[in-house]
C-alpha cells in the first residue's frame, strides 16, 4: 500500500510505540488519527506531528460505543480508513497470588477486549471498500508463559488467537491482517507494569517497531505478512556465550 494520502488510525497513539508509529506514517504522507484516553498526551502528540497531519480522538478502547464513535468521527473528518493499528495495551506484573481482580479485569479489557472491539469496528468500516489493513500489536508474551507476567500472557495469547481467526475472515473481503509481536521495548510501559527495574538498555526502541509496522503496510496489497516478531540482539532468550 502506498501510504500517501491514506487515512490511518492508531490506538494508544499518544505515546510510546503508538506515537512512533503515527510519526512514521505521517512521514510517508498519511493522515493519522491518534486514539487515546490521555487528553494532555494527545494534545502534545498532535502538536509534535502537526495538525495538518494528525488529529486527536479521545476514546476508551474497552467500550464498544466509544470505538464506533471514534471510527465514525475519523471517517467523517478524514475519509475512509485504510489502516487501523490496535496498539493500546498495558501490563501489571505480579506473582499469581498477588493480582487483584481489578488488575486482571484491566489487562483483559484493554489488551484483549480492546483489540477485539477495534478490529470489529475497523473491519466493518473496511468491508464496503474491499481494502484495508489491520495491524494488531501483540507481544512475544503471546509465544511463551512468563513468570510474574501470567495474566498479561493470557491476554496476549488470546489476542494472538483472535488475530489468526480475524485474518481468515478479513481475507475474504480483501482486507489484510498482521500480528506484530515486539519483545522488550524501551517505553513507559515498564514503569507502569512493575516496581522492578527492567533492563531497558537491552530493549528495542519504539521506532524499531514503527519501522516494522510500516514495512508490513507498504508491501503490495496482494501480499499478507501474517506475523512479524521483533526482538533485539541482546534479548536474553537469544544470548549465546562465544565459544
């Protein structure tokens, strides 16, 4: 897809991977709607990208009425949506006995339900035009169980399974679906997730994930990159001591 003059939407777009993705999309000529609940961060993000390239849409991705209203607003103001990036997510890292019910609900609602609702609304908007691309930013936590991240893993495993089914249904309408699975990325995500210090010096930057997302979108529409795993060379799972 040539992104020039295409309308793109990014959930969790005001900060981190979402903002980096929005920045990469606008650099390629797209008009981007930043979807977030943080109004101050949205205002700052739009100012940084330029009001001629980006617009703010306040939306709680866990509420179907909010998500549909966001889609309606974007279509009315910018035009048909060509790309929808489900990026909004969060984590709370705890040992299993220490999770509160509220934390469990929050992670399942934002990570899993939010992705389902965003995909549902985007797919309905894209079906009449028989073209579009839905990107679900998941995590390598959807590939293995991680101690102290069990509920986050459960949510992301659910998103990965949902995305695989979504890809099959969407293909019948000529709509592409891609799962992007980042490893550790140096964002505020980690300070929110846990009181423990994360080795962010070993992590990827948000721009690395944004570059991967854009590269998938820019492939020929006939080509479907189904799943992209992005990890740093210093990721501990890949570390091998020299012989």
